[in-house]
C-alpha cells in the first residue's frame, strides 16, 4: 500500500444513519452502505489521528474471508463499492468509497458479541485467573497465559453502547436474544435454538479460519463475530476476522506463558500503555512512527493471510 495514501477520518455523505468508532453507515436504497474509515480506537477511545488506508484493508480482509470460508455463508455482503459497482446516489463520491464501502443487506442485528477463543489471552485470561472460567465455560486447571485451549470456546459478551462490553454466560446471552425476538415481533424464532445455531456457526468459522491462518504462519488467538436475521435467515454481518476484531499472533514467535507480539492494534495499545495515558478522552497525539507502525502491522496481516497486496 502506498505510504502516500490519503487518510479518511470521517465521511459526510447523504443519508447518514449512524457513526461508530470506525464505520459510518448510510442508507443505500433498501440496503445499507457500511464505510470503513481510517479511524482507530483503543480502550474504547477513538484516536485523533487516522491510520491511512486502514479502512480499505479492513474491508478487503472481510471480503476475502466471506468469499473464502464456506462457514461464512450466508452473509450480508452484496458487493464492495468499485468504479463498476456503486449505488447511483453515491456515484459522485466513488473516490472516497472505492474499496472501503460495503453494500449489505439490512439485517436485524442480534444484541450480543459472539466471541470465539482458541487461546487464553486478554480478558479471557483475566477471568480464568479469577474464576477458572471464561463466560461461564469451565476450563482445565493450570493453564498458562496465551496457552492453546483444548478446543475453541464460544464466549459471548454484551454490546455496550458506551464503555466496555461485558462477558456473559450462554444462558445470559440467550435471555438477551429472547428479549430481542420479543421486540422484533415479525421475527419468528426460538431463542435457544437460534443461539445454538449462532454458536455452531461462530465455532465453524473460527475453526476454518484458524486452519487457513496456521498454514500462513499466523495464529488467530480469538475473534469476534456478529450475526443478524434477514427474512428469517441467520446472516454473518459486519467485519470478519480483521485486525480490529481479532488477535493475530506470528506463529514463529509464539511462546506460552507470556504476551505475544501481534499483527493487530495491540501495537498501538502497547504504546498507549507506555505513556501512562489514563484511557479516557481526550486521546493523546500519536507519533508518526506509531501511525506508520500500526499500518504496517495491518498490511503484513493482510498480505500473509490473503496472499495479496493492495
């Protein structure tokens, strides 16, 4: 990716519906247009400086997985905006949208984050140290930091509109799904059966992705999925297996019992930890070497996992 690639921190186009930490979401006829900007967040705070080209990398990596892994089907993606394919109402803005905007089906999004863990790291490691469990899943005693689990586990969490998501048990997730279905009265589904289908899909996607990544020298320690319902069908939605939603480790440097080097935004988090920033707004300014280093991590992960360059 060219080092001179311009950064897009925010888009201001017609029919904006919402703006998240990274994505701007627009109406596009009966569908949605999800634009991955170059914003980056850490500790739930959006940094003032964008990472040039990051949104294109995220979108193209999501598309790669959606097109590659059988378990990703069915999903919400119709197409990624290009010069050849762009909603007519956004044709004048194709320069901003090319390669970073997804046109997707307008699904009803389930109110939980669907996290799959293959290794013991991050908040999962902290929970295990305290309770011997992760999201209510009992794990063997004596596991060490970053250790591979006997088998991948499904560990849902809440979707916080502000602050941090919170780990919940499968039963608690089922109650949230039940409440969601009660509100969406036009949706006919059994909450327990639906959540079990979500768990199966999430574990299958992770297993297929982890196998692919290991062949390319990357460990996917954990990742986060989202699912939604569209015309009664369960769809995989949002970003998929990107450095923003996953923990990627280089296989040749993996060592149980310690933190691992990574291809994700842990590089940025480590810098922020080193300057004793209180993890509250306003964010600190990012030195140029942290911006470029973060971009290089994302590029490296994309190149290794897809065999492509942008």
